[in-house]
C-alpha cells in the first residue's frame, strides 16, 4: 500500500499534520489534497482539537503543485481553474476560517503553492535553512493559493512584486525581517517551538481566537466604521463565552486561567 500523503498525529489539545511525499519535496498531488482536506475536516470536527500544526517530512515543506501531473502534450492546453476551484481555493478558505489557530512549521523549502499554503496559516515559523520561493513565474504561472492577496499585505507592494516577478528564494531570516513570517528559528528548534505554540493554543480561549482570526481577515476589506461595528458584534460574542468569565476571575484572583475553549 502507498504511504499516506499526510500523517496525522493527535496530541493533547492539538493535531500535527505532516505532508509526506518527501521524494518530491512534498509537492501536492490529488491524493495529498484529498488527505489534507480530510485531516483538516477531522480536526475541525473534534471538539478537543484547539490548534493544528502543519509541517513536512524530509528536507522540504512543500514544493507546490506536483508538476509531473501537469506535463502537457505538444499543443495541449492544461485547464487549471478546476484544480484551483476544487482544491487550492477551498484549502486556503478552510485554513483561514478554522475555529482555531494553524501553525505552519516550515521545515525546508516552500515553493509555489507550498509557500502560499504556509502564508495562509495563522502563525508561520521557519527553520533557518528554509526558503520561500514564489516559483510560479519560473514556469509561466501566476501566484495562487492566495499569494497575490497575502504578499502585498504582508511585505508591501514593492517586495510583493519583486518576489512574484523574480521568483527568487527568500531565506527564512529575511522572511522574518520583511514581516512575511512570525519568526525564523534554528533548525533543531523548529518542531519544539511549534509544539510550544500549539500547546499554548491548546489551553487558550479558543472561541476568542477564532473570532480574532475572522476580525483580522475582515479588516483587510472593511473601512474603519464597518470594522468598529464588527468588533462590537464579535466582542459581544466573546463576552458570552465561559472563557471570558474565567479570564476575568483568574486575573482578579491572581492565578493562571483555565480556559475550556468551549462556547458554553
Ligand atoms: O497546476 C495547478 O493545479 C495550478 C496550481 C499551481 C500551484 C503551484 O504550486 S505552481 C508551482 C509548482 N512548483 C514549482 O514550480 C517548484 C518546483 N520545484 C523547484 O523549483 C525545486 O524543486 C525547488 C526550488 C523547490 C527545490 O530545489 P532543489 O534543488 O532543492 O530540489 P530538486 O532536486 O529540484 O527536487 C528534489 C526532487 O523533488 C526532484 O526529484 P528527483 O530529480 O530527485 O527525482 C524534483 O523533481 C522533485 N520536485 C520538486 N518540486 C517538485 C518536484 N516534483 C514534482 N513537482 C514539483 N513541484
């Protein structure tokens, strides 16, 4: 039997999803798409899951679309809108709207859709040896998987254009300096650091964190007045959670809060 394209490890309060096609730097084929979507759906359906870590086996995080599936016969035109509509776009939407944080632990090169898959996660930490490559222009494509949306917002227009048009590798350290990612860490510290973040999120006020994700995404298109109204609505929702009551009680009692992450 073929090895599973995504390995799932269930930990206390979170799950680790590991892309597992190391011989192709975890390039994405249809089987990996299906396995990843299903692993995310299972994590979402598990009330005890309060964070997800996404990482890769071997020396790559993810090299984007598996190009062996894209070789065209002379004169043949490949239709890619289906792949985006059926797999990549729902994947990005899912990551952005999951009710808990997703931590990308970028263990090696992240290229093409692999780079943007990482950027779609809530917190991106990368091994110092990793690099981010908007590889699309090297093969005549356009950054997808949210790249044209994330890049200018994260690093500004000039750097977004440089990265997209030149398709040069950006080191993890430079990615941190440019604000593309949360931080670069020593290779040996990548998984321990990512585990620490996930363990933190596993005992955090999960409903509130989910609302924060939504508020920050909405802020990208809302004007201030609309955003103020949204904050009002979301704050009311957050205030109705047991975690808000516990947070205030714990503060006043000078103790560490014990958040359930539950709505009621
Ligand atoms: O099609 C659609 O559905 C639309 C969506 C498109 C989204 C996209 O992601 S388009 C962009 C696709 N990705 C790329 O263009 C990146 C291709 N890979 C590379 O440029 C290089 O592999 C890297 C810069 C990422 C790493 O280079 P290096 O020198 O460290 O490794 P390598 O030797 O190139 O790769 C190792 C193996 O992985 C190699 O196989 P081999 O020769 O040992 O048998 C290589 O062919 C394979 N590999 C790497 N990336 C892919 C891949 N095989 C298939 N597809 C890949 N994307």
